C-alpha cells in the first residue's frame, strides 16, 4: 500500500481515537475563550457549517486549515457580524502561496461586547464608570497539498482577553485534513482549539485586608484572590461533501458534518451550495443537536442554531476576483446572525 495512503489512514484513526475519548464524557458548560466557537465566513455559515471536507480559500482558516492549500495565488477577506445584544465581530484573513513550500495564512478576530457599567459591593447600582472589554484572536496558519488528493493544514492562535484591569492569554492549535477522491467525494477531519487552560489575572482581584488579632492601628496587607482556570472549547469535526456538475454552467455541492464538542451539545449539519457559472451562488443549511436526551435536562435544549441560508456573487475583474457573500443564521432566543463578507483573490 502507498505510504501516503497509510499516513492518511493512520491520521484518521488517530483522530477517531481522540473522538472516542471526547464522546465518553460530555462536558457541556463554561469554557475559556467562548469567542473561538463563533463561526467566521459567510459562505460556510450559510451552509450550516457543514462544508469542512471541501472548504477552500480564506474561509478554510476557521473551518479547516487544510483548505488554505487550494489558493492558487493570494487571497484576502473581511467579515463583519452584528451578533446579538449589541455585540459585534470583525474578522480579517489573508493567505499567500509560497510555491513548493505550501501556503501561509494570517487571521485576526476582534470581538466587541460594547460598554459595561461598573458596579461594586458598595455601589451595586453603578459607580458611574464604564469599561469596554476587548477580545482578540490572532492566528498564523500553514497548509500544504501533499498530493492531488491529500491536503493538510494547521493554525496557531493567540487569544487575548481584557476586561477592565483583568487579562487572560491563551494559545490554541487547530489541525485539519482533507482527502479528495477521484469520484468528486471529499472527506475532511478537524481538531480545533487544542491548548492549555486560561486564567484571568490583574489588579481588580487585589484588596486590602486587616491581619487577624493585629493591633487596630497596624498596616493592612494586600490580599489577592485565586482565580479559577478554564479549558479551551475543544471540538472535533468529521465531514463529507459531494460535488456534482449539472452542466457546463451549473454545479451543486452537498455537504454533511458531525461535530463533537467538549463544551456544547454535539450536532449534525447538512448544507448545499448551488453555483451558476462560478459567479452566482445560493446556499442553505441546517444544524440539529445529536442525542440531546443524553445531556442534563437544563442544557439538552441549549443548542441555539438551526436554519441558515445565504447567497454570494463572485466577480472577475482582470486578474482579480471580487467575492461578496452574505449569510443568515437563525437563533432560538436572540436576533438572527447576519454575516457580511467581502474578499479578493489575485
């Protein structure tokens, strides 16, 4: 058997083994850096997040870094998401081809939650001050196409969170693999947000306290609270897609996905994309929780997302292509998410 095929099968079995470990003990709850679970890129969001098997270009930086290796030249994209409760997200990604060395990518996510009134024990109604928390994730990606069938990619992400005088920093890694068969069927596997714990630290957890049984006039001492550490929201996804050419001008991509999440309910997703002349695109998808009855009563209905749809127009301008995409993702308890993306391929 070809050594590359053996390597591919070994990696798939290793990822499946990790999935078995994850699946053995669902851990739905609070994680560090929940902004890492917010999907980026209008195209795949509109497909219900199902297309990790054949996702290509800059959108692959979030969904499956292996797809970055499909870029023929250079590509850049910007996305904006009015989230909910006055929160918003800005995302920038860029990728370049480095010849036989593979592809290099860079991404930046800025998550804003707006202004928050400061309250204290002494002033529960507010001190009159406000703070503006900031959450930033910077990613560096590398991808390479080893054969005409096998693609591999990885991300290293630095997560920085600031809330007033408190800060937390963490490092996360993503790994992705795509296998393209001769029959227009593609398989994809990803491991996302592997890394250590995050813990907040800063001056807001310091306070002066008196020493027990000390003289009333003695100097107080500074006490610092011990903050708890939280794990990153690790997930594993396995996807499959099929590309069918209807005729010389029309094509259809159908995708499916299984997602195992360490801090959220597992889910299945399905999506489709219709393309006309590789210029006009219509997309739709749906996600549903998997075996919600296996989770505690208070969280088994915690999944917020279901229906998604969108459209895109890709306009060739000489040696440059302009890509404009839109996605709508419904939410059960909040206003729907709307994604706006614009990209350039050159």
